[in-house]
C-alpha cells in the first residue's frame, strides 16, 4: 500500500509523505515552491523553505509544533536578503531588519515582550534605497512616541514630528532649504 498522497489544487500540487511527513508545493513550471516538515499531527515542525518561481530561495523559517520559532530569513528574487527576524514561540522577538533589493538596509526595529504580546519597542530606523537615513524615531508599545525625524535622499533633515502614544501632538516642522537663487545678499 502506498502511503504517499498527491493532492491537486489550483496552481499547486501537494505531496505528503507519511514518515517523516513533508508538505511539498510545485509551481506550474515544475519548479519547487515549498518544502515544509510536518509533525505526526500534521503541524509545521522543523525547517520550512519557500522558493521564488525562478528557483531562488524566497524564505526559510523554523517551526515547533505549528508555531514559528527561530530565525526567519527572506530573500528578494535577485538573492539579496530582504528581511530577517527571530521568532520565539510564535512571536517576533529582538531586532527585525529589512533590506532594499540593491542590498542597502531599508529598516530596523526591535520587538520586545510587553505584557501579553511582543510589540515594536525602541528605536525605529528607515533608509532610502541609496543608503541615506530616511526616518528616525522611537516606538513605545507598538506606537510612535517622541520626536520623529525625516530626511531626504541626500541625508538632509526635511521635517520633524512629535508623537505621544501614537498621536501626533506637534505638527510637522517643515525644514525648508533655500537654493542660491532664493538667498539674496544683504547690502
């Protein structure tokens, strides 16, 4: 008796092998889409890997009894790292980093346990695709708090906002830079 099953669904094919169990998805072009280890209860357990349709790895993550646990890493189709965060028993924890397709850092934030949930907490940073800082501010319990600064692609401060518990309390201070034509010498 063959204990392997093939289940057809639109756009993908699932293949479940009984011991150990795997979930396999295939793209229409025949390339591997997903390989996931399953425990005896059919829950994700161990390494799960997904691929882009072009065959490049899309993401890898680990599970323990159906919950994400361990390092999650995602890649752009061009093989540049896209996102990385650590999971602990189904919740993001620690530094989360995102990258642009060109490999420049896109954002960083921290996840910490705050009461019942893990939330963004601490310094939040974003960068333009050219590597210049775009945004800098603090997050407290998942909400913007304090002064947030925004920068243009040359790294010049363009505006400042102030938040209290996620609410904008001080209107943006637009920082206007004058061109040489706008500045007239004083005589």
